C-alpha cells in the first residue's frame, strides 16, 4: 500500500538535542573550572548522575516516564503548561532541582559551594536554551517530502518545552500538518493511543504511514505495536535491541525517500 504520511520524532531525529545538552554541560562545567581546579568531564558525569538520581526519586517520576521527559530536560524546563497536576508539581520542583543537581555534583568532587551550585544551575538552563541545533540534512529532506506526503510531528515531552524547542528553529513547525506533544495528549510514545490519535488526524491506516525516529523503545516499539512501518535512524552505530526490531535502519534522513520508493 502506498505511503501517504510520514511521522517524525523531534529530539535527536530532526533536532540534535544530545549535542545541545552536551555543549551546555561543557560550557557550564568550564565556568566551574574557573573557580576550582576540577576535571570538567568528571563534573559533568557527577551532575548527570546526581540529577538522574534526584529525578527518579520524585513522586512525579512515573508521570514523567510515561510522558517522556528526561532528567536533563528538567534542568532547563519551566513546566508552566500542561493540564495535569504533575506539571504544577514539576514547576515547583525545578528551581531547587537545578541548584541541587549542580551542588551535589560539585560535592561529589569534594567541593562544597551552594552559591556556585545555584549559579551553575541557572547557567546550564541559559546555555541549553541558547543552543537550538538542527541536523545538517533536516531542512533539505523536509523540503523534498513536503507536498508529497502528509507530515506529522510526534514528540514526547512537556508542552511548553517542546514548543520552545520549535520556537528556537522558527521555520521548522511550518512543515507539519499536525504537531502532537505527549504532554498535551496525556500519554507518550510508545503507548498505542498516541499513534492511533496521529493516524486519526492524518486520516490514514497504519499501512499508509511510516514512523521516523531515533529511539527503539518509543518510536519503533510504539509504531510496531500499531502495525506501522518505521525507520530507526541510528546515526551513531548503536546496537539493536533484540526484542525491538525496526522495519528499516537508516543513518541519515536522506535515506528516507529511497526506502519509501522501495516500499511502493
């Protein structure tokens, strides 16, 4: 059956989120190194570890896991939108979460300085916010696909944060006929209902769509569940989980059209 619609993930599929986060960590850890003799890579590792441990200890963790909001998004998100009460809890948690993640990271390296921890927490948020990085081929491929297929953006995350990411690259949102954010919908990938909602908006069957994404556990598992073909974009040569098998594996968005042509 001919492909009528293409569903895209956002983070690390169209936007290079991992690089944005990495560069924000590097810049913030370099600031700490101006005041103390610290290994910046060790500090980054410590902050990531402390942030994840704190994040998973919060009562909101099951919700954030279901919606698809990772600990490092919590280090710069505001969580001002979203109808669920958990977003209000997150909104109240994040100021101390940012400060404590960096303060505890410093402490892990033998540095006790809450004032610097607070400063670094604010700095990381600003550094990440200033880095909306897009993959080299993103707009080239979207230009090729727009008009030939219906395009839908299907992204996990907090409504205000994902909208802010899109606002950071103003020309991106206009390519899509529909944009679905898990925090708005109420459930995240890989839940089948969010894929069914996407198909309803596109007015397609599962056989008429294809999902493009970088995460086996969300993009590929979810589309597999509803019987939709998919392409796992694996830019970094990651091993494939034996229990989650993508229909196709690609290393660049430029491979999409060739595979669709082969399907048709």
